[in-house]
């Protein structure tokens, strides 16, 4: 087997393992799956959690949709009590969306739920495996940072 074939096989196996873990996690009652929000609505909430607030234009750009689509998404999230709107303090013509306390709580619940599942697994690993995993995940993060910040 060539080095290239071995690398492709390893990448395939790692990907399959991660998908399998995702399926295991999905079997548990995660707020990510029980929130009754669409993927685009969850994407908006995640963007707002990461950025603090965003204009409709910002959201449309990040989602790759029209401003009209964003308006509908934000309207529904406001109706769910997860997002609020306010004037941009630097430009009164611009309305900004940000998470409400309920939206922030949902993001924390989603994040904590995933961490709890992951922590249960990590608690069963020996120290040497944890050291190796720490090194590997830091290496993956460094490569991701480099790729996505270029």
C-alpha cells in the first residue's frame, strides 16, 4: 500500500469513527436536536453567540442568503424569544440582532450537553491516552487555525 493510499485509508477510518460518535451522541436528548429550530436558525444563533451581535447584512453574508431570508429567520427567532433586535449605536439605520438571555441559555445548554457526553468518554481513558489525545487535538486545532485564518 502506498503512503498516499494509507493516508486516504486513515482519513476515511477517522471520519467514519467521528460519524459513529456523532450518531452515538445524537441518540441522547441533546438540546441541539430537541430545540425545534431549523439548521439555518441554529446557524444564526451560533453566529450571534460567536460574534455577540450582527446586522442583517452580516448574517446574510455569513449564511449566503438574501437579506429577506435573514429577516424571516430573525423574525422567527425573535418570536421564539431567542433573539432581540436593536438599533446599531453607530448607525441608527442599521438594526442589529443579538441573543436574548433565553438564546444565550440555549447555546450554553447545547455546549454543555456536548461537553458532558465527551467528558464521560474522557473520564474512562488512561492518562497516557489523554496525553496523546491532548497533543493530537492541539495539533488539529493549530492546523485548523492556520487554514481558516489565512
